[in-house]
C-alpha cells in the first residue's frame, strides 16, 4: 500500500489557551500524507487568529468557518469534506504524539480486515503528562463483538478520539446535532459496522483535563437529562447490534442506573426530585434476559436505593451479607 491519505478532523470553539499545542502536534506528524481539517465553530476568542497562523504555515490545512452549532455539527462538517482513506478525530484542547499516525497506519496495511485501530491515551494537565486513561495490556486483533464487550465492562473508552478509522465505516454515520455525550450515540453503530479492531500499544493521545470545563450548577438538571438520554440510546443500540451480549448489556444498564442515582445526590434539595424523575423516565429496565438475571438486578436495584437512603457504609454491610 502506498502512503494513503489520512484526514485529521479538529473541531475548534474558544480554545485559545490549548489550540496552538494541538495544531503543532498534528502539523509535526512524522507521517506526512495527511490533510488537517479545522472546523472553526464560531469561535469568539483568539482561536481564529491561531488557526489563520497555522493555515499560512501548512498547506495541508483546510479551514471551515461556520456559525456555532456544537461539537457534533462541526465533526459532521469535517466528515463531509474529508478525502482521506483513513480518519482521526482530535479535540482541539488535546495533543497527538507526533509518531502516532505513522506507527498505527501500518496495522491497516498488514491486516485488510482491520477497520479501527485503538492507541494509548493518557491524561494531560498544566503541562504534565499523567497516568493512562486507556492502554492495552496485549496488542492484538479482536472482533467487533469482543470490543463491544470490553466497552460494556469499562475496559475500553466510549470515545471517538484515541482511534484511527477506515473512512468507509462512517458511510451513513453522523453525530447527533444538539446532543451532549455525542460519542455515545455513534459508538455502537460504528462497531457493528466494522470487521476487526487492532489494539495498539504504539503512539499516544493526550487527553487534556481542563480546569475550566466544570458544568455550572444552573444547568445541572438539563445536562443530567441529556446525559441519561444519550446513555439510554447507547444501551438500546447495544441490544440491537450485539444481541449475544445481553448479560453484559443488562449489567452495564444497571450500573448506569445506580451511578445516576448516586449522581443525583449532588443536587440541591429543591432540584433533587425533578432530577430523579427525569432519570427514572430515561432509564427503563425492559430488556432483562431471564428471571434469574431479573432477580439479580432487582436485588441490586434494592441495594442501590438502600445506598441512597442509608449511606454507603450501611449499603456495603448489606451487600456483604447478601453475598
């Protein structure tokens, strides 16, 4: 295979403090046959000037300027114009190690059945590289069903970044405009379409932990509702695309439920009842496999409510007694 074109899609919105490091990391990739698609999603800070600077420095950069429409809309714009045989998504506050594309594109060349390559992800904050967010213990080729199982078990990331894709699996797949947790809406469909995945230990994606990204309290209930809607859709899609994983999906669904109840404890008293009502309307238990699993889930659900009403210490004591 001659050096195929790789499209790097970077949505940008008001990230002047982080953008230069991001763009430098992409422009400096040791693999040279790339197109860098920057979607300026209506930035109002100095991001536009930084983009213009790099546009003049690197002829591989294509800039799309648009009104603010959110991350999903910006990514979709990038997908529409991407000409590469392969794709990478990079958030504009993150950094891609300069060898990442070169080290990982070879897996597509050696394995014709590979449609997605996962590579390591580490935390990054204030100039310091932290621990691994994701790293495989064993580089290997795995099936789409096995990767879905790993995701459900929390052993892999529900994110489109930190991966390289064969572009064809994005045919007729777009991110949902206006939704948060947008990756949850597409991950099940993407993996249902791919043949095999390679888990690589080469390259590195630095995921920036921003101090300015905390959700304001006045938007908490709305964000919580949208977040749970995304998870509801994610669970439904997993049942639809990976029916052989019913047990794993059911347990993942319960964990979403329990974590949601725990999360709702953070809300102010006057908002609590409304947020729980929203949560329970979004998370329905309607897919349980059989009566054995149902009984187990009902016990766990009971323990979850005990945890909420009595506190974690009494919850853990009851849990130990029931084992």
